[in-house]
């Protein structure tokens, strides 16, 4: 890969091995069905990431895609990306390691990290997230600044459940500041944003809030947003749940 890459999408993903992914979808799905839903979500996410203009894609993968469902399709989709092992440790440590790897391989690039739980993302949404931290090129080693004169060094996309779905960074190695933040809590997003704002010497903004997929109800909501994708087809075929109409703040937050 060239060191002139200016943007890199980092995807933290798991190989869709039955019994090892999307276990909260069981029931109504079987372990095989949950793995099929996970594979569809990852494939749709890879499509979106690879369609972002002028961006490389780095996949930090736990496991081997050849051991999971839809192995041939996933192997083909991953062939156009840089795949690295996700490694060991806490989620925070794995996030920092993935960003470190991105910085090593693409030293001139800003980063945008997502997972495989928001298959409703598209290239336009990801490109817009990059724009937040890459509004103007860095000149002479000095960060470009926003209209208020503050460097914009990071942005976080909150998730409806209190977590987060995206992390954009002007300097990927600064992801280390989120390593100690506890995960899988209803205040993880809030704590992560606070850690970024305390640890980065510049402005940190918020990206749009999205729903991510943990349960069958989540899957039905997200599938309705992207009815033509692989994910929606998998949800309809394998979960046996119909579309769920988003209500209240969830529906408002999903609008984009």
C-alpha cells in the first residue's frame, strides 16, 4: 500500500462462525442463522467502506473468515482490503492496536473506525464523518483549524443503546486515550466522548446517532432502513421477525 493514502476506514470484525457471533439473536435465530446475519452485516459494511472515495480499508479481524459462513463471498470481499489480526486484550486495547496498525501502514491518513453492527451505513455517511476531522489538509505539520480556531482532532458517533458506532481521528494513534473506557455499558459512549475531550488537545465533535444491532428487535429496525441489502434479506429469512417501526427518539435519531 502507498504511504500517500489520506484516509483509512478501520473495521473491527469477527469471523461469522456459528456460536461465536451475534449470540443475542439466539433465539429466535439458530446459531447458524445468527452467523448468517453477521456475515450479511459484514458484507454490507465492507461494500460501504470500499465505496468511500480515496480511502483504504483495514479490517482488524478476530478469527478466520474461511472458518465461518459465506466464506467464499467474504474472502472475495476482503481481498480488496488490508486484513490484520485483531489481537488479544480488552476491546479498548484492540481498538488502540487497530489504530496503531493503521498509522503504521498509512502514516499520512486520518482514520475512521466502525464495526459490523451498523450495516445501514453507506459511503456518503462515512465520507461525511471523514470530513469532520479532515476538513483541510495539514500544512507544515500544523493541524488545520475549524472556524473557531480550534483543531478538530476527533469525532464520535453515539449509538442509541448508549455505546458508540464510529470513531474518527485526525491522528490514529490518539485512539489510545479510549483504552481504559469500560465497554458494554449504557454510558460507554458518554465516557468515551469524555475521554477523547480530556485526552486530545483540540475539538472533538459528535457524529449522527445510529442504532446498532444486538438483538432481534434491533435487527428488524435496522433492516427496515436498508431493505435492499444483504442484511435485510438475512433478517427476513433467518430471524422470523417483521419490520419494527422506530418510535420516539430512535426514529428521530435514525433520520439522515
